[in-house]
């Protein structure tokens, strides 16, 4: 199966990003709800990571995800994580943690768009007995560790990066983060520890969409100048337009010797689907209030994404 | 006199770690308090200072585990689970990382009061799936716990004694093995950690008073050998007393109660330890006496269980202390 995969640059990163938005949109319409705004804000970042920035091997897991195989325990020797969708755990390859695990739908769509998971995988999303869970679990495709509680991803990445450096691995550790995580103290503990220990095989790209579960971050808890805070805590930090792939490439090329690199990708939670602006700031999870509203969004967003409206009647 | 060993953990950890380069020492600003300052100075490449940031430390250790290392996290027991409980669950316990949680100052062995006293650590740790829980009761066990902990395929929490520690046992720490310290027939006494020495103190006086005690010392608290506990309990006439440096809820008393109930063994059980209360700051002997964790508390518990008066007082316990501790070294080989 792996040999039939498209090469990772068969599609342009722009095409992958558009494909992510289309898949998440289709899923949200069909299921009358979904993490749609996260696809709007993060599509370019995840497309960039999987399609060009990360050095990943071919998947070691089946294209159609196996059902839930039990949690880790001494009695479950066959347990595997979802890391195999990101390629084998070998020294030369990068590792990726999706810190905001509720971006799982967007991450799964990315796996499909980059030929790492079959489209059938998304049909299993949030179904009982499936490993393709709504909040990405350690055993979900593309997930390498549990990150469902926000703020723990960068710390785990820092520990892994320290260990990989000690082992002489060529591969880096990348953490995809969300901006709400800067409200957690642990994020800052992680940055200071990575800086203190000179961990520079670690980098993160953060989806700064200024949204969180309760709404706009500025209304929930203001976080100030996070670029300056990251720098003050010892990281290299660059701000970019998170929908500008060329800016992303330049930021990734930034030298950050002796410290981690944090790329702040400023994004719009309605990018590519401007009709969602009507719902601002209630964008964390898009659920339609009526069949009329569902139909209206279906028509409008399909047009915005250049596809036919989704047939969800069956 | 009982032999007192100075800083047994320091030398045991160093001699083990230097043989195992994938073992790392992590510390959160309590390096000398947990006896690894010498290791830090002599082996800086195997030491990571994590600062006062336990949440990051736990998740970071999970990442080190993913990279194939076996981090030993050294700090006070309370700091391993109260603040960073979420990280302990998600980054260490769930994925079964080989993280060794070395919890110093268990229970009331610190004058630091509520913030420093790990009085519910066993109850918390034993309910965490994938976690192993160990406790040291003397210098021999402290010396052996490093290798024992590192042999576990998954995370492990250890209650470690520091400073000047008595040597009660001459056989090494063996995972899962209950030490049978006496084989009496009237009552079963179950202890762990520092309460074992108290029970040994009481035993001499109890012998003289004609009370036949069966005494078990536990160093592996999880997995808990319920079958063995039930068999010992069934072999005594009057019932069971647990004595623990911990809240009676969730610790050895609870584990014993569960074992007896599940086996349908109708024996009386008295659980001695902290009775649904916080402790305050003070010396160890003062706190053990004040909260009823010491030898005299055990004697009174046995009197209550058996419905007798032994006539034993504090003076009698002091008088037998030296003999009793001496005999324990041999008694444990029974």
C-alpha cells in the first residue's frame, strides 16, 4: 500500500490546503457540526508541515485505520500509537505532535490529502469503536502522544528533542500549537526549559487565530504580546501571516541555534469561508441551528470553495 | 544498636546510574534535599536541572521516555502528583513511559506541614492505571529500590527515605515479595515504610505480654498481593491491624479491606494511620505519636481488637527497642 502513495509534492501545498478545507467542510455539513474554523485557520500550516516542511517517512500503518485496539497496558502488547501515519520512528525522520488535539479533524483531512490515510478514515470519525477519535488520542491516525489537555505538547516535544539530540538523531521535533495554550503556565515552563537546555532541534508553529472555546481570546483572557514573551522566555520567535506559504518557508529557515523556534502564524478563523464571519466570535465548534441554516451554509461555503454543495440528504 | 546508614540513596543511585547511561536524573530545585547533589557534580551529563516547574518536568520526562531514556525524577513526593497530576496522567502513566518517580519525604517524615507531607500519595498513585507503587522501610530497601524501580516496564512511584536510615533487613529489595517478620497466630499486623520499625518496637513487649503477632512488611504496594494477605489473615485468630504513614483511606488499610471483603473473609480490621485529617509541622516522633502512627498506637489497637489489657506503656516499649530491632534482622529471614 505504501508504495502506491503519491509523492509528497504531487500536489502543491496550496492544493493540499484547499483540499483540507473542502474535506472538513464536507464532514461538517454531513454531520451537522464540526471543528470547521480550525480548518479555515490552520489549513496552510498543516499542509505546509506534511507537504514540505517535515522530513517524514512513508506510513507504517494501514491506509484504512484499524479499529480501536485498546489502551496501553501490560496486557496489551500489540498496542500502537498513531505515529506510524507520520512515518517510522527512525533517527533521520522528524516527529510531529498536534498539541491542540481538537484539531484532529483537520489533521485527519491533511493525512488524506497527503496520501497517508484513505478517505474512508474520515468516515470513521467519532464512531464508536473507531480509533479516529473526535479529540485526537494517542492511538488516532497521525497522533504520537496524548495532547488532549492543552499545554502539555511543547513540554513533551522538548523532552523528546533533548533525548533525540543526546542520541544523535538527525530528525527534529515539531509541535503544532494553538494560541489558547499560551494561557497555560506550562507553555512558559516548557519554553524556559528548552532555552535553558539549549534545545534547538525543536520548533513549533502556532495557529494564532485568537479564538478559544468561550469565544475571542481577548474577551476570555488577554495574553499580551506573546512574541515578546516567547523571546523573553528564551525562544526565537517570528510572526507571519499564517495563510502566506512563502512567509512560512522563510520563517522555517530562520536560524535558532541554542534555542527553540516558535513561528506565530496569525490566521483568520474564517479564511476561505467568509460566511462564517456571521457567527463570530462563536466559532470553536460550528453547529447549525436549523436545517435552513445548514442548507444556506452548504450553498455558500461550497461556492466559496469552488465545489458543488454537499448532498447530505441520504 | 541498630545500624544507621547515612544517605543510602545517594550512593545507591550513583553506583547504579553510572552503569546505565540511559538513566537520567531530573531535579526540580531540591537537588541536595533529595541527595543527588553529589551525582549532579560528578556526572553533569546525566543530570537535568528542571527548575521549579513540575508540570513541564513531568511532560518533559514523558518525552525523554519516548526517546528511549529512563528518567528518575527526584523531588518531594507531594510535588510529583499534586500540581502536575494532569501531566502525570497524560505524559507518563497513560503511555507507560519508563519514568521513575522518586518521592522523598513520604507522609509525616517532614516537618514541612501540609504543603510538604505526601499523606494521600499511595491512594492517588495506586488508582492510576499502569502505575507501580513501591515503598522503602529501611536502608537496605533504599539501596535496592533504584535497581528494582528501573526493572519495571512502565512508570513507578517510590516512597524513598533520606538522611540517616536504620538498617532493619539483610536481604535485598525484591519486587512483589512480602517480608514475613514474625509468624504469630493471634493478630496480623501489616506495615510499610517507617511504621515497620514501630511495629518491631511493639512486638517485643507484645511477646512478653503473651500476644502472638504475625507481622508483614510490604514494600511493593501495587501490585498488591491480595491472595497472600488473605491467607495470612485467615491464619490468625483475632483479626488484622494495618499501620501506615498515610491516610487510612486509600492506602494499605483500604487495600487490605478490599482484599478481605473480596475474598469473603470475615475478620475484624483496624486501620491505623492518619484518620481523615491533615497533619501539621513537627518532628517525626512527635507527629507519629500525635497522630497515632507509632508503637504505642499499635499496642492500643491490638488491645482494642483482642479486647484485652496488655499493661504495656511507653516505658516498656523504650526498654525493648534495642533488642527488638536486633532480632528483626534475623526475624525477617523466617
